């Protein structure tokens, strides 16, 4: 898979292009990428994606922007899993936000050699979001639009799948609902780095996962899987220990003595144990961690029994 941070100097071979933010890569995004593969294969085109970094709302309203479900690397990993061959990462900044809808269409045709466009039915583009799917049609592009995807579940069948709903589910600790809309457990990935060894001092050594989610969609203590291993994780600022708040993802892998330093790992969030709270002492924190570990083991034992 080729990743372009700038428009290629030479015109591409004809491509089918899916455009969007793809935050979280939920079932709606997946349906669009599956359609991309079908369209590309049927018409002899290269399947490609255009996405934006940062999220446009982070540029326009940084203080009120939604929490990110996935960082750029996580999105790229998902694109590769769906056999996307080219990804154009557009730096969403002042100059890009000022591109008119017509200039955006010209860029697709002249610079990227776009043959077919795939977007959601409510997609908007160009300065002040002036462009719509009708502009693609009027400009002569062959357009495929995907209507909203509803969750096919007996209790949530009327729920539209969206990044907004996933954020709400995660914030409420409803990981099951979030997983249904994602088609998989919600996860965060990052490199295991050296920390202050506080967990080891408390008797619960942790893998400190470096994350780029400055404003994660969830915080607290969770039963998780790290590379398939049962674990308990704390995502937050460690209010009992840290003098200066710093967002950390610390994962204690159950019954594990191996070395994970330097590895890029995926942490899947399966069940919320509790919110993060400040304890009066390290002894109180240590006692609570023991309870968290016990509850995590109970969760996985029940999960294995079905």
C-alpha cells in the first residue's frame, strides 16, 4: 500500500477513490471500502482512499472537536486490511480548507486521475462545505454513494452506525454496543515504552503503551486483550500518583512474565471495571488494583464459559 502525504508528482493510473474521515473504521466505513473493491475490480481501476489529518473539526473548532476513535496509523492499518492500494492523506490546514468545491473536483480529475468516486450520501466538501454529491454528478464523475448503515441487532436495529454513536457508547462504558457498530472490539494501538515502573513497585507490572489519543473516547479501568493475552488496563492520568496529569495507557497482563518493550501492540477493550479515581494512599490504590485484577479474571472466566 502506498501512502501519499502530498499529491503525486506524476498523474496516477485511473483510480476508484473513496473519500472520508474514516474515524473508527466502523461498519459504515467498511461497507464503503467493500464497495470500493467491487467497483475497482469490475472497472479495472486501482482502489484508493482519500482521508484528512487532522479531522476537519479539530482544525475549525479544536476545543469542541469530537474525541478521536483512531489515529492515522490505526486508520492506515485498517485500509491495508481492506486491500486499499493507495492512500492520499490530505493535511487539513488553512490552505486546504480554502479550496473551492470546483478546485477540489479539478484536483481529483487532473492530479489523481479519479475515474469513480465513492462517498457517503451526506458527504460535503470544499470551502464552507459548499460542495455536495450533486456536484460530482454535474462534473461528470461516476459516483457511488452509500446510504446510512443501520445496526443489524435485535435490540439496536434502529440505531444508525456512526462515529458519534460509537463515542457515546464508549463514554457510557457500553463496549458491547460500540463493538457491534465497529464489527470488532474497540482498540487502541501503540508502542510499549519504558515508564516510571510504578506498577512494578506496587506488585502489578504494566506495559506502558504510548498512545497518540490526546482526547480518548474512553477512560477508566477495563478488562482488555493485549495481543490476545488477558489483561487489565488503566487509561487515564493516574491521579493518585502523578503530580502533573499525563494521559497513560497502562496494561497489566495476567500471569505473564515476558518482555514486551519496543513492540507495537493492540489493546482491545472488552469490559469496563470502573472509573478512574484518586485514592488517599498508594496502599489503597494497591488494594484496589488487586480487586480490579480479581474482577478481570472473573470476567474472562465467564467469557470463556460463554
